[in-house]
């Protein structure tokens, strides 16, 4: 077991991220491993549809363009590349990388990980893939791979795999693995750890945020680490940016994965110098006895039309068009009809656009005919027979297919996790011998509330940050305070009941609050707010990316000592 830290960088947080980031990270400073995360729930559906058209497809083609420009440099510097860009076809991408390397004359060892594809066992699914852990990646690296391509692994596995290989960790090294999971979760979304999408961005020089650099982590043998970035790159790394990313798309204090369950309530973050945040104290537990499987299927067809309502009598205009469209749709009613009126209009506006509101109609049905010509014909026929000033943002089309994401769980032993080495040998990765059911942690002790004092009506965002995201049909909103006094107030002010008041969409939905005192944070999980997931586009913000910013904009009576 080596005592030398492992320097792991990230060059991609999603399919479509900055194309030159791989070169930037290779030229910006010393690294041992570079990781690229390309997969999300929606991405798996996109790749599945690609594969329907071409069975040899199913992987992130942009990765090939990136490595063609950088393989020689990575080989020269001895930097290994680990990526889940293999998507639905990791063997296909691994072979494509070999062909690129051969054409360039670079002696490269390429391995891949497979076994996540369970589509054949789930009839009706376009793609059904288990979230694998990092030990298949570790086997490939131990055998000398320069590039490791995976399909669906957890995002953090791109870091736990290299760390396990580098330090010789075993499956029961739970604390060490949990530390690497936390570091991996911070790195996985790229520049979100270096100032991107950050709640308090207005406190920084705009030039600093124009082009944030990508993050890296220095991981130590005990699993602790430091998140930082290459010198001279844009953005910044501080306790706030790391806290925000740590809360992103998580749930309770137990953050479960296939290798380990990391206890987020044990994480300690400290500023370790400029652009350096130390992560330590992370405790790990045995992983749960099951693996998550993400299923993507076609849910039917959807169509939409956005009516522009300008000037006076907005509500009356909306009521009229709803009645008129309702009559037309009643002949062959779609299975799901949703109306949303966005009052973007202002009184006595000095531009037509700011005098206008938007009325959005979305229809869904298994039958494309019911959402296609029926809707478009009914909307267009109102052009001269509707409300005064009638027009639409764009004419509706013929209806397009939409996807539905579901997650199910299977025992570890139901999945054949295999590392396919660069020389063709196949190594089966055994499931964990030690597992533990995922129970809720006891409610932690909260700080004493602030003493009574004068308050001012102001937006929550004056004193707290937030970051939100999606997990299937659910959304999470992580809210954190930057001072002990602000945490004393937040912990008692933002209850589940208060959250529902501030976010009316959540009033009739299950909402769970998870306090994380070490981070001075509360994490809220809102079940069902995103319907059947991002691909179904059931909501204006289908991935809940701005739900946290909406919460920060809501007003509360804030103690003046915090302002």
C-alpha cells in the first residue's frame, strides 16, 4: 500500500460539457488519473434511442473526439483516464479508443467494465442498467490499463476505483472508501465545485467566474482528501462551493452506494489555504444488500403550445382560450392535460414582451394522434377566433415521444460485474460480503435557537445558500448557512411545514428534512414533484435545477443580527 497521495482530476460533468477540458487538465498541472462523467438519467435514454437507430452506437461519441486530441499527451505524462462514457456500449467505445490509439501510433492499454446492462431482464425498457461500484475499475487499473471505459457505474465510482487500486483498499475498508465517495461526489459535476452555479456568485469578481477551471482531489491513504484546482485556472474552491456540491442530488445522512454507505453527517470541511478545502472525518458503513437499477422506457407522446397573453384582462384571456381548447380536445381527450399560467406581465410596461404573460398547455397520451394534429389544429384554428392579440410562441408539432425513468433494486448477486482487461482476460468482481440495511439515522441534536430580537423581512438567500437537483421523479433542495449564528436560526426556522409554505408545489407531497449539523445544512427531499422524471418534462423546471434559487428568493422574517 503506497503512502503517496493520489491526484484525481475531472474533465467532464455531463454529456456535452466543455470539450477542451481534457487538454486543460492535462496541461494545467500534475495528475495521476483523469475522470470523465457523461451519464445521467436523461443521457441513458438519449443513448438508448441512438442504439435503436444503430446497434453499434450507445456511447458518448464526443469522448472520442476529446481523446483523439489528447491521447499522446496523456500517455507522455503517464495520466490514466477513467470514464463512464461507454454508456450502453462500453466494449464498443473501448474498441473505438484502441483504433484511435492505433491510428496515432500510441501504445495504449484499454480496458472496460461490463455487467451493468440488465435490459433483457426488464421487458418494455429501452435501457435498464445497474449502478456498479468501483472495484471493476480497480481491477483494470491494477492490471495496467491506461484507459478504463465503463457503462453505468455510480458517479463516485470513477474516483473510488482508482483510489482502491492505488492504495490497495479492500471492500471492507469502509471509512477509506467513504472518504473517496465524498471526494468523488464533489468532483463528479466538474465546475460546480469551482464556483459554477454557486448561490453567492455575486460576491466574486465576474472575471473570476467567466471560465471556471475543473476540480481535482488529492486523496490520502486514510480516505481523507483536499479538493482544489490547477493554479491559474478560473473559478474558486472554498467551503461554500464544496458544501453546495456535496448536498447536490443527495438525500439523508446515509449516502448509499454499491461499495459503501458514506455517512454525510460525519463529513468535516475546512479551508486549507487558497482554493483548497480539506475533507476528513468521513465514516463509512457496509453497503446496502441491493443495487439500484435505472430503467428508461417510453411513456407515450407529448405536445405543447404556449399562448402569449398581452396587456389587460390576462386572467379572462386565459379562461377563454382554456374553454375553447377544452371544447376541441373533448372530442378525443388526451390522457393528461396540464395548463400553467406564468404571470410574467407587468402593468404599464414599456415593452410588449414585459406586458405579456405565458399560458402553457401540455398534453400527453400513449396515442400520438391524440396529441398531434388534434392539438395543433385546435390551436391554430383560434388564430382569428380567440382572445384579442392572439399568438403563440411557436406552432405545435405532431407530438414527440417522451421517456419515463424508474428505479428498482436487485440483489448484488443478480449482476455479473466483470472487468475486461486490455489483454482480453475477464475478471469477475465479487459482490460485497458484508451488507447492511439502509435505516434512517437518529435525529441529530440541533443548536440552541437565537435569542429573540428584531427582524427584517428579506429573502432567505440573504443569509443561506441552496442547491437543488433531481433523482427520478423526486427533487432535493440542500440549504446551508455560512455562520454558526445563521445555522442556529436556519435549523429552527426552516421546518418541513415552513418549506411547504414557501414552496407551494410541495404542499401536498411527501417532504423529508435531513439535518446535517457538521455542514450547517438541511437537505429536503420532495417526492413526486418531477412526475415521472426529467424525460417526461412534467414541470417548468424538469430537473429542479432552480428550485433552490426559488426558495432563496422567498421572504422570511430574518434576525437583523444576521443581515
